[in-house]
C-alpha cells in the first residue's frame, strides 16, 4: 500500500512492500517486500529486492542493489554496482559506481570513489577524488584529484588542495594539506 509506480516495469514484482515510489522505465523492477524506497530514473534501484530506505535519482543509480539499505545515490550510474552495502552517499556522475559491499562511504563529485569495491568509511569530495581506491579504508580527501591514485592505502587524509596525495597508491597514515602536497 501507499506505493506509486510510473513507467514500464516500475515496481513490477512488488508483493508486500509499502511506501515506495518508482518513476522511470524498470525503476525498482525486482522489488518485493521492502519499504521506503524512492527511485527516479531509468533502471534506478532496478535489482533491489529487500533493501529499505534507499533514494536513487538518475539513470542506473543503485542498479544492482539487492539488500543494501539507507543509501542515497544522485547522478547517473552512482552506486550502480552496489549489492549489499548500507549507509552510502554518492552524489555525482559515476560516484561510488563500482562499490559492491563497502559500507559507510561518502563520495561527492564526478568519479569520486568510482572504483571502490569493498573499501569502507571513506570520504571523497571533489572531481575524481579517490577515484582509483578499491579496498582502502578510513581515507578522507577534499579537492580535485585528491588521493586519486590511492588503491589500497588506509587512514590517509588529503585536504584543501588539488592533487593532495594525488600520486599515493598504497601508502597509509599520510596527511597532506595544500596544493600538490605529498
């Protein structure tokens, strides 16, 4: 009850889910029993079955999400690879696009944390910030290309500068403040 579906295949398999909104071609298509999901855009939250309280705005946002809950994805393909992780925020084109099971990440910006798969508790703000991170955790970056090359390094902080720690790949426990620092 209290569901709204607009578009071919939107909320198509819903059985007992309540308070869901699906607007767009195949939005929330696989959804069955969850509540409080809002999908706006073609294929948004397409594979969601029981994940709850997710918001997806844009084409293919949270596309593969099945059971992940409390996620926000705004921008084409943001969080499109996520399956079960919860507590994620992705704002920007392809932000956190490859994330599958890495929980509690925040990415704001074009390609921010784009290739992150299982890394957790990362915050990336800026154009391509932490773009190549895959499994690194507890990293924080602010600025264009900040920590961009990091793949597996943990506990790094790159602030207030474009390219800060931009070439770090696997190093951990680094702090850089300023343009091209470290």
